C-alpha cells in the first residue's frame, strides 16, 4: 500500500495564484477574488500543532505551489520538523529538472501531477492548455519520472473526471500511457459543482447520461492499471450518484488520517467548518467523535470525493 493511504496527512493551500486557466477551476480566472498567496500564519504550522495531529505527511496544494518564490523555505521548515513525507501538487508547467532538483534539495519527497489528459484537444477543453503547454507538461512529467529512483520520489497523479475525458476512452488512454512510467498511484475524482463550474463550464459536468459509462470505465481502468488507483467502489458510487442517489455521509473516510489547513483553520473536511482541530488537553479522538456526528447530516455530493483515500468505500442511499 502506498504512503498516500497510510500516513497522517495535512494538506496546506499555500497559494491561490495559478499559471493555468483551467476551465472548471476558479483559481485560473483573473476575476476570482483571493487569488493570492496564503498568509505565513496559515502555512507555517507550529511544531506543537504538528505533534498534536501526529502529522507524518504534508501536501502543498493551491493554486500552483511552484509559483511561491519562498516555497523552498516552506519546504525546509517541515523537513526541519521531521515530517516524513513532503509532497507538492503541481500542474507541471514549471517543474523542469532545475526546479525539481531545487525543491528536492529543500526536502520534497514526492510529486503529484494534476493531469486530466495528454490529448491536446481534451487538455484544451478542460484546462485551456495550448499545444505548447501540454508538450511542456508532458516533457516535465517524463523527466521527473526518469529521476524518480535517483531522488527516491513518491510519484502520483490526480485526475479530474469530466464529460470531456470520460468519453472516447480518454481515461483508459491516460492509464495506458502512464503505465510506461514508475508511477506509484493515480487518484481520480469527479468534477464537482461549486457554483463556479455551473456558471463557467457546465458542459464539463457529469450527468445521469454518463452513469453507465462511469461504471464501465472504472472496470476497464482496474483491469489495465499497473499502479494503485481508486477501488471499484469509487466508480460504482459515482455512477449511483449520477443516477440520482446520494452518498451516505456516515461512511465518509475522513475521521482519523486527514486534515486540511485553509484560511487559518485546520479542519477535517474542506466543506465543513466544524469541528476544527484545536490544541487542548482533550484527546484528538474527541474532535473526530464530534465530526462523526456532524457528517451523518452532511449534504453529500461529488465534492465529497476530493480528500478521499484510494481505498475509501462509500455507501449510497
């Protein structure tokens, strides 16, 4: 089993600036407010807090983390605090060999590429990449993969499923391509409606007409994938949701292993502001027990897949 599913992790949004203009993401659009770096107070989590949460894994997210000029200092801070795994999520545009060497020397132990497709037409439709950009991302991906063993890197891929890449075997083609490289895992999550998508990219949303295709795609991907990936329950539960069912919030898997730092709060779920983790004399399990009660009343949907681990098993109602 990969480290992504075994370590207590903290996801930190270090910036909401981005050098891509993904059609379905608000951080790629200049009109979006708060497209700026997160405050240092939100990024440099104290040693006491890290120990309180028993954090073994830090994941830098965004926006595009590589846009931060002080990213090396941020990485080094967590290396000095003996965090075992330090991961950067990136679209790959800036991740050339020079950049990779720099962040690895600072303490990075893993790279997660955000890739929906290497097909030029699909990449443009979903992320507005030019042919030049997708070629650069592909080149950087190949280079990082070739240096994986040298730097002892964990290498993963995050893929957003949309109406564009669920069709014409695009996801299967992506798997067949990355099977040629030493990838540890590929994690799928569906595009979700956060009001921005509905207004700006509604054509990319999944709907009931894709329910059967999603289920079939999942089976094919599990048949051909040479790396760890979402189990069949992910594809089946997504298919059920598209057919009109809802996720059972009580089966959420975010109780014990995951935390996320956003806007000065450290919480269990991106979408629920209570309970937040606080340093008290109270055992950490007390916070998780509060979350157990709150999540049973969750208004669930495709957004609930965003922080799931690869082995997460949902129930639908």
